[in-house]
C-alpha cells in the first residue's frame, strides 16, 4: 500500500469489538500516516457496522441482550416483534462522506 497512490477509503468504528481499532484502522493510520491519498472515516460508538446510526447500534445491542432471554420455542415470535429495518438504519452523515469520496 505504500506504493499505491490512487484514492483509498478506510472505514472503521473506534469501538469495533470484532476487529479492535488498534490492530485494524489504527494500525493502518500509524503505518501510513504520510500517505495523503488515504481518507479515514472513524465513527464513534458503532461497533462493527460503522455505517449504521448510533440508534441502530443501540437497538442491535438491546436485541442481543433480549435474545439471550428468549426460550427456543419463542424465538420466531421474538424475531417477528423486532424492527430489523431500524436496526440496520444507515447514518446519512457517514453515507454522505462515502458518496463524496467516490465523486
């Protein structure tokens, strides 16, 4: 990547529990801090989906907590009661940054 000079977009939440920031984007930023062709987007409080709204992230966390309490025979009913559209709602600010990058 050091010799690559085309525009690069890298996105990661600083609170990603799947890929810790310090070994993901944080490492890239550290290693390639002199590269001006790289744009970084680092939303706060988004877990592993940095393009989701904070509210969607909160709903997903609540979904995970609630699901642990649901008995197997009630899982279908539980799923039907969930608003997956809100849980996957995209953050317009982050999405605008992504779109601007590709313009």
